[in-house]
């Protein structure tokens, strides 16, 4: 009985660590809705990014010819993103670098926010699915823009009988993009909650930092890169068909 009680206590603590919690209830059109930990995390991430962008804009106005300090870091990040997009999209990179750069920074900061005690917004499917849908819209827009009627014709290839299969393949794109990001970030969040639930209080400072480096920083960076690379691969595939 004691073992069962201990396991139940650990499970309860772990659940409290990774579950989405309702914080403030409110009513909209007669329906009760909640401000959750996800909303708060997104707000904090957005505020941090907004402050970062304002500071960057002001700093870059007085940029020197020889970059140093903060300017050097900004130019390094911009160059890295430019090269990543150019490597996948070639001459068409300039059309998509702003979008890819924006989602890369947002997803990366969201993924690593767990290091700072937040519940990562990307551990909520309500965040990753809209990102997947947004990428899907951009993919299909460029498909129609560059292939015209060929975009519809491709759904009937190699024979019209394959229409349902091809439709499922297209619809699966936003789902696979969003689920991959969501699943990997959530698994890291769950693992860290389990670690904190199992460790005694005096070991919760210091030791989990090593795991945060992997689950939040390393895995977060990898999943950000994968999401952006897959988006660019899908876009390039539609453009190259033209």
C-alpha cells in the first residue's frame, strides 16, 4: 500500500508539472473559456521577442562597418538563416526567408522556454497545429501560383483512381508537421516533469540542468530546424514541378 501511495504521489506531482492548467475563467458568447498556462507562455515569449526586435532595430541603426558585440551576434543569426533558406530554395530563397526566419525564431524560443521555467507553448497541439496549417497554406498557395491547373492535375496522377490517396497525402502535411513538433517537445516536457517529481528537493537544483540542455536546448533546436526544413522542402517540391 505504501508503494502504491508513493507512486500515486509521484504521478500527481508529474502531472502537475506538464499538464495544461486553466488559470483565469471568462465567458464568451455564453461559453466558459479559460486563460491557460499556454496563453501565458505565448504572451511571455511574444513580449521577449518584441523587446528583442526593438532593441535589435535600434542597435542596427547605428551599426558599424566592423561588427562587434551585439551586432556581430545579430549578423551571425541573420547570415545563418539566409544560408539555410538559400541552401533549400536556391534563387527563390528571398521570397521565403522572412517567413522561415520568423517561424524559426518563434519556435526556437518557444521550445527552449522550458529552461526558464515556462511550459513550452509548442508542447500544446493548439499552438503547433496552426503553425502547420500556416505552412500548409503557403505550400499550396505556391503550388497553385506556379503550377496553375497542374496543381489539380497532379492529384490525378498517375491515374485518376489515386485521387483519394493523393488528397490524403496533401492533407497529411500540416498534421505531420504539427504532430512531429508537438510530440517531441511534449515528450521532453513530460520527461522533465517526471525527473522533478522523482528527485528530492535538494537535488532539483543543478542536476536537472544537464537534462534541460538536452531536452530543451538541443532537442528544441533540432525540432525547430526539422520543422523549417520540411516546410522548405515541401515548398521547393511544388515550385520545382512548375
